[in-house]
């Protein structure tokens, strides 16, 4: 049995509207260091791969579909 381990997934939830300019400025450098965030389509592609004939010889794998989060 194989599985997909997702990382952050884009949900469309916006940042709080009441964040100050100072807070936004302090947060910006850290946000740039965050790996990419997956969309539902990205996760579906990983799952589709594991279900396809291309993954016929893959067994017992946990596929990290997390945009690089797990390697930090």
C-alpha cells in the first residue's frame, strides 16, 4: 500500500485584514523562505501517479507531496 503525505495546501484563506504594516514587514522575509504551497491539483497529480501503471513497481512508499517542506 502506498500513501501521499501532503504539506501545506492552498485554501484561499486570506491573511488577516487588520495586520499592521509593521507586522507585514516583519513577516515578509519569513514568508519568502516558506517552500511552495500545494494546490488540490498538485496533490491529485501525486495520487494519480501512484494509481497509474507508471507506479506498478512502487510498493509501501510514502510519497511526500509537500513542495519541499519535509527536507528542511
